[in-house]
């Protein structure tokens, strides 16, 4: 019986051809996917600064503001000295890390075209100076000059760059983590004894005094302004557990409470209800549970509830009894 020739040797050229076709297809797929000839661009930022390493910088807009770090917290050093809002300072510094959408060399004769001949703000961060001009009309990207380079960046920071010095002042009335040791208000003097208890003169409710101290330690203003005129009014004297002593002058009690720090020449406007809690001891539940307050005011309990509802609804309360 004769042998039948196998097709093995004839298949090898076809196998190599198929492999070659697969290689070509893979190459074409790579060309379509990776697009050789076009570099994969990496993000470009305004600067490569380590903003955590910055301890002092300047911002120039309508004013000239200098910020400096003290004991891990930011302070406004000029045009006056006051503790600054750490969070807002961080937002201001982070502008230096904004991503540049477009950037190219800037010619001196082009400064006016981008409103960089008279920049709206200048951020001096030591080794880098950022100048902020106008914005392009379509996408509203902000023109920023860094050295001889023009950048276009998304503008979500102009309100920080154009803010007044007082906008950067920390609105807390007392330093962060402050604890009261002494408090003197008109008609009230309180001192914390060695046992951590409050001694009041005239004698009063110690739990209410603890609440008053906590209120001062967390109090915040709704607005801070430079002091106008001479501070006249009742004086509040405070001593903290670290020995720091400070004073406020009560310039106004209505409609909101206005407190002045003469040493910083700053006015702190406190919302009326918060301000009232700062200026006197508040009655505790123990004092009002027996109903004496209603008896003293001459108001019936049912009427008292109705008036509260009217106050919460924002409607005028009719006290004439009609």
C-alpha cells in the first residue's frame, strides 16, 4: 500500500503568512490607539512650589497685604496685624498650583492686550511672582503671567485675589483653642479657681457661667471691619489660661452687637442673638422649670406658646390683645 504525501510542508508558508498579517493588524491597531508622533502631554501648573514650605508672602490688589506664619498659623502682618483665616490663606496659596490650560511665551508688547500692563492682582511668593490680568472672552479663562510665560487658567479664585485685608481676618473673637480663666462683664466678674470651678461676683449660677465661657470660646463675628473713631462703651476684660489678657469695648448692642478690640483697632459685628449670649449669664433650665419666669413676666403659658410660634414664622406679634 503506497504512502500518501502529507500536507505539512505545504502549510508552513501559509502559517508564516497568517502570522505576518496578524502582526500588521496589531501594528495598525497600535498606530490608531497611541497615535505616534503626538506626545502625551503632562499637566502644566503655574508653579512647582511646595506651598506648605511658604512662611511669608505678599498680595497686592487695591491694598498691599503681607501674610506671615506664626506658631503654625497665618497672620496678617500688613497693613495691620491680626490673626488670619488659615483656610482662606490655603485657598489663596493653592492658586500657585492651578493647572494651565494653555501657555506660550509672552512678548513685552503684548502686556496691554491681556491687561497685564496694569494687573488686577499680584501674588509674590518669593521665587515666583504671579500677575493676574483680564480674562479671555469665550471660556473666561484668566490670563496669568509667570516670568515670561502667559498662562490661561480656569478662574475660580478671583474673589480671593481681590479681597480686602479685613476679609482675611479670622472671625473668631478669641484665639484658636483659647480657654477662659477670668471674665469681667458689666455687672459680673468671674474667675476660675484651682479646682476648675467658677467663682462669681455677685454670686450666681456656676453652670450658666460655664456655658457663657464656652460661648466666648467659640464665638465668631459675621463681619470684621477696621475701627472707625474712638472706641467708647462698656469694657469686657478677659484673661486666658495661658496668661494672655485682652479687652473688648461694647460699642453697640442693637440691632447687632458691635465689639471693638482697641489693640488691633478692629470691629467685630456679632449677630444679635449670639451677641446677647456673650454679654450676660443666661438662665438655665433649673431656673425656669418651676415657671417663675412666666409669673414674673405676667404672661400666661398658653399665650407664651402662641407668641413663640408667631416669632418663628416671621409675622408681627399682636400684643394689644385685639
